């Protein structure tokens, strides 16, 4: 898929990492139509990019569920690995991702007919911007350079 389809609820997720592993963060933005409904993010400390991506999915799904969304959810990520693993196309081989994958799969089952899509990075710009903002702010607070 090359661009978002525009379902009733669209969850955009992204992880940011400076180095791999390195300081990492996650972010999510839930839209109802074109209107941002909620957004969030957090600093993870040292993590891999894949951990940051899975954490974005998990935290985004949790927040979406808490917001009362159950139907019409489309999830967008620019991580082809995460999307293909969630679809079952790719196996989860890394031990450190298996628990996160299981947790994400369990959360996804709360949303009947939810779908996940891989999108080009340009279509995920706002979630990417938020993940990097969270990471920059956390690194500044710890006295580290936000540029990596």
C-alpha cells in the first residue's frame, strides 16, 4: 500500500532510535477521519529500533482501546518488518521481540476487523516527528546531544 486509505479511525505509529541499539522513543497519533483524536509518546532509554516500533504499536493500541475505539481501526507504520511480522508473513526470530509481538497480537485481537498497513515514511511524517521530538527532549534532559 502506498498511502493511507482513510478509515474511521487511523492509528499512526513510529519509533525513533539514535544508534541501534541506542537512545530510543516511540510515538502514536490516533485520528478520527482527518482530526487528531489523541497522541502520545515516551522515552525508552537504550533500545533497538524494532523495540521502539513495537512499543509504539503496543502503547498506541492501549490508548486507542482506552479511548473507546473498537471498530474501524486502521494502523499505519513505516516499519515493514513490524507490519509483516504482525501479518504473519515474516517470523519473529529475535528472542527480544517475541514477547512484544505476542503482547501486540493480544492487543490487536481487541479490535474486530482491525487492519495494519505498511506505508512510506512520507505518509508517517507526524508520528515520526513526534517520536523524534520526544527523543530530543529526553536527551536534552539527560544532558546528551539530541543529534546522533
